[in-house]
C-alpha cells in the first residue's frame, strides 16, 4: 500500500490518497466509498532460519459486533485532516495529530495540526504547523513526559525539510527541539517517541549513514531539552531498513520493526539497546509468511505481538507473535473482503485479548476493527462503511476505562475532495 520512494512526503498518506481516489472513482453517492483492496508487493522470497509454527486463516467475519460512535469529524480546514497516529491518553483527555489541515500550505497539501479531544467529542487545536521552523506532516503519536507532550514531524519546508522533534504543552506552548539533517543524522521520522528513564528514543525512516541516499533510517536518542544523538544507522541489508513504527520497551531493551531489509528484503523484527547495539531477531520471508511490517510491537508477558501489512495466504497482511525464544507464529492471515486487509497499526492488549485495525478490507473495503486472542481466534468487530462513520483507519486503538478510541484517515463527511477528512471514534466493548 505504501509508496516508499519519496522522502519528505507522507509515505502512508501518499498511498491512502491514491486509494481514496480509486474508491471515489466508483462512488455512487457522497455518503459512501466504493470497496477496494490495495495491491501487494512482489519481491524475492528467501526463507531464513526462523520457524513458522502455524497458519490460521480468518474465521468468517461479523461486521458489527460493537457500537461505533463518531466523536469528531474533521473538516479539513483549520481543525485538521487525515489523522494517522495513535491517540495518547493523559488524564482522560486524548491528544493526537493530523497529517494535513490546519490552514497552512506545505507541498501539495496542508501542514497538519496537534489537537486534543474529550470523551464527549470536544476537539481543540493546540498547534497548526506552518512548514517553517516548526515543520510539517506529523505521523507519529505523542509521548507524555514530565507534563509535556513530545512528538515528531515527517517533513517541513524550511532548513533541510527532513523533519523535526518538538514538544508542546497541554495548552499549546510549542517548542522545536531538533531538526534532522539527513546524512548522517536521520530524516523523515514516521514514528513517535518512547521514553526510557529520562530520555526519549525514536527512529527515522530515511537518513543515517548506513546506506546510499536517501538512507535506510536511524535510531536516535534525544533529551527533553533537545540534545540528539544518532545511536545506530540501518545498513539496508540483514539488519533491516526503513523503520516506520514506534519502539516498544521491554525491561530496558527496545524492540521494533523495519519495513524493508532483512535477508529477504521483506522486513525485520529487531531489538536494540539504549546504547545502539542492534540485533535482528526475526526476518520476514515474504509470501504466505508475511512482509513489510509498519506497526509497533505489543509486549504480553515477554512475547511480542504485531502485524505485517503485506504477505499472508492472500497477500493482505498477517497478525504474528514472536516468543521469548524468537520463534514466530502466524496467528491470522487476512483475506481482504469481507475480511480485513493491510493492517498498518499495532495491537492493544486488554485483558489478554488483542485489538487492532486494518486500513482496508472488511465488508465495504474501507477498513475494520478486530479482536484476536493469543492463540489466534479472530473476530471482526466493526467494518467501516466510508460515510459518517469514517474510512481507512491507519492508527491503532487507545483504551480508556474499557472504551477503545481511534481515528480514521478518511470518511466522516464530504470534505477533502469528497472522501472525507477523517474522524475520531470510540467503540464500547
């Protein structure tokens, strides 16, 4: 689904807008989007030493087992459009970003926003990006540290245009902390930051000095005051390339995924220390065994659970787990329609069950919310229709007191060229 060829643009958004254009071509009314399934990548498949324990095809889906409530529909103007990042819960108030909207023009779109929203759906824009020193195009989630929220921008018009790290207060006081320089620094972060102790850690999609321009990505640390250090540059070979996802902290060791690289070129799962020592613990073989993970991992009692956006029995992505012994098991292989397709977000653990989203697929081809147990029992909870309920969720889910909150990157109205500018929604379990 992703166009990974142009640094400085939204890698995911480029794909989502292309998909929306396909949907719109088949629209019969402004209230719904025509179904479609994204194409799968075709790459050489070289199987590594890891063992795949199981292949489970999806159970027959049920489209609406839970009630969805749209808390807010973005208008595409000063309020923002195209939210793609997970929401961050701070004391019952949810904070997030939109890739577009805000009123300032960057490249061929608008520059994005930072917002907060209450459980009642009251949305407030805290910052509208201008594309200047504050950057543009946030795609990652926000991290709460010491009462401030920290995040990243994927691009910008000024300086190098390689993205920034910023902090913002809960009332909107904004500070740019670091502007990426490309090689050897890093460029175009798509992920948010993770706090370990008093420092923040993250990745950039491009940049670093591990491979030729535009670079294969970097792993960095940054202090709350903005002192940044590149700790590792991905080389694009067996060690992986192009990390999209947030990192996951497991007892001080960080775990993540790369979209490309590995022995087959289809992505990796890796662990990395806070000093920058990287070890690949799994290489995706491609084909039926999955490819191109773009989501963060979820730790459940030492086992890691995640999604890969491509591959699987039907080329629509998988849910997988990796044991403490680094043995991989495929828990679910998506089928597309009426099942889900192309999961691009991580999983949320609630009471031992995992909840997630797919960007496409479902009864209407416009994405789903699903539940899966640790042994692979899969249930589709909701299938987006593309009207007022939203379409194409690219973010994961945030749990607050037994309710799940998330965003859709499209739908919610007729703005943004008729595709809708996205929504904030809740699901009651």
